[in-house]
């Protein structure tokens, strides 16, 4: 089955790219590992950072906040691209039906989050990502030249001698091969490489592993972001519920085990400090007071405001026995986002001709060493669109010939029982949790990195019929290896 473009991943970057490719006559295949609603994009609570009103804001201020949050390790051209082009993409999705909260006067309701110097974050209560996905997905489904396959896992990819790529995927439980002229990876994050993460189960770093095996350059794999306020209600769930940055933006206070505020000891911006600053402060404060008990206090905003502004957080915390209108919210840092990944230019092109990457699996350089709150959704829009535009531009110069030969067969092993796969995955997660959580454990790094390389090498040598679980295990081992080796 031949397509002009195959997009692996159906989060916001993949959907928005597909929408733009629909404007051409190209045949587009969009692969979704589960359903689009299961992506990190759909789980995004906070909002979209964009300078939509310039009364007291500016592109320069958004740029400066992004650079400061990223510890000035950002690519300045990527930052300028986002802050200047992001607002137009936000307006475009609004024209497609996306609705953001408004004031009683009908103006967009802007909020402020950690690291921002102005109220520039538009939102839909605390389910902004869900609103965007729900409104864009129907537009993608109605495009005649776009095919969306759900329950489809891309487990391998290879370059074809005559040009283009072969993508091997499990459609349900059946293995199929799709060939394409251009391949766009939009597979999201790496969160499941950690024992505790806010990411959904689909975030196993597949796009990074596929790009690595295709020979693409990777960059800053060690740039892992730990969100300071994940719900820590006592369970040991792999995926932790996120308490959005916007809670602190609306006046939430951080408290230690003694119910004392402490951020003023670590940064003058206090609760509105960037995520990495707050996460490190919590770890240092936990060592000072001898406890990992921390809380977020938003009770003073009142029940009416909290139930309207944070309905999802209110309901989810209540299911765990915490009423945020009356109780302190137990929190602790948790793996949340990955700023590193597949190195791309301003057009989302990788070092491999015809291969693109967008969204969290890509390293645009926008975020530097730490992502500014609510910059991820606009990044998905801007660089997903730019990938589509560059593909369409290059397609005009492409002579579409029949493939000079068949793609080779991709062989994988089941690698033992499902129990052994699950056990090995848990071992990888625990190694990452013990070796690199907020601060890297330098003493454990060499042995851990060697262990991950050994596991990845063994999985790469296997042969046989693939499974989704084995493909994800190989991705986890690859990502863990790349992160730990870069930290050495």
C-alpha cells in the first residue's frame, strides 16, 4: 500500500499536519496506536501560550520568558518562529471550532502560569487539549485524501533504495507494510520509560527509536522535564494525575510537610517559578525537612471558582478522597515532558531526507533545557503545520515512480511470555527512576547505561512475529539507553 505521506501519531501535531496536507491531492495515512483521545495532547490541561492581545504583552516578552524558562539553552530562531507564528495558528483552530474560555464581557480569558510574565495562556477550563482534539479530529476524518487507522502500532521503518520509506505496522494483530515518499513522526513523549509519569500509556518513545534506527540525528536526550505538581495521593500508579501549572497561576500555594511555604527560600518568583526550579526546590526541601510530603493549597479561591475553573481536577481529586475546595492537595514531582528528541530544523526536517518529526518526539530547540508552561500545544501546531508545508513544497519537485523493488521483511521475536516482557519493562522504568529523577545519580549512571544498551541490543537481534508489547519494550530500552549514555 503506497501513500505520499505516512504520519505516525495522531496527537495535535499529527492531526494539524494532516489537516494541512488535506489541502493537496496527496494520499495521506495517519497511524494512531490506540485512539487519538488517548494521546498526551488530549490530556493537556493548562492551555495555549500565545500573544493574542498586545495591550501589555508582546512577542518579545513571550520570547524572553521562553528563553529564561529554558535556561537560555534554546534555539533563538525556533523561539522567534513560535512566538510570531503561534497566534495565527491559534486563530486558525478557533475558526475550526475550538472554543476557549471567555470573560463575562466576551473577551478571551487569559491566565498566567509558572515562568510567564503576562497573562497570555488561553484555555478551556482544565481540558484545553481535549477541546482541541475533539474539534480538529472530525475535520481530519472528513478529508477524502486522509486515511486514519486506529489500533495501529508502527514497529519498524526502513529506507527504500529508490527513495522513500517502508513502515511496518501492526493493524490490530495483523502485520502490514505501508510505503511512502515522506514519513512524519509525531509519536509524542517518552514518559513510560519512568515508573511514575503523567504521560498516557501510549508514550513509549516509539518515534525516537524509529528515527534512531533510520540513522537520524538525535539531540539533548537528557533534557527530561519533571513536573513539580503531580497528584501524590498514596497510590503507586504508573501514570500520575497532573495538577496543572494553572492552579499555581490562579494563586495556589506550595507547602512542605509542616504546611509551611518554602519557595521563597529557593527563587524570588516563588510559586510562579519555572517547572525545573520548583521540582528541584521540592527535592532540596524534602531533604531539609526529612519528608516527601508536599501540598498545594488553593482553598482560598473558593468552591464556586474552583469547580468552574478546574472541573476535571476537582472531580479526579474527589475520586481519590481529596476535596480541593476544603483539603490540601498532596503533590510531588513526576516525569512529565521531554525537550530532547529527534533533531529537526525550522521546517521539521530531520537529518534523513524525507523524514520529518514534530511535537514532543522532535527536538526543535524551542524549549531549551526546560519547557515553559503551555508552549507545547502551540509548538505542535506551528511545527506540525511547517512539516506539512515543507512536504507539499518538496512533493512538487518529486517524480513519483513505482518502487524499484519490495521492502525487506522486518522480523521480531515475541521474546518470551507476556509476563517476562512486563517484568523487563518494569525493570527499565525502575532503573530510570533510581538513576535520573530530577537530579542524575552519577554513581549509578555507568552501570545503568551499560545495562540498557545490553537489553536494547538483545531485543534488536531477535527475530519472529512482533507484538505491540515487544515493540514498546524495544522503544523503552532504546530511549533509556540514549538518555543515560548522554548523561555520562
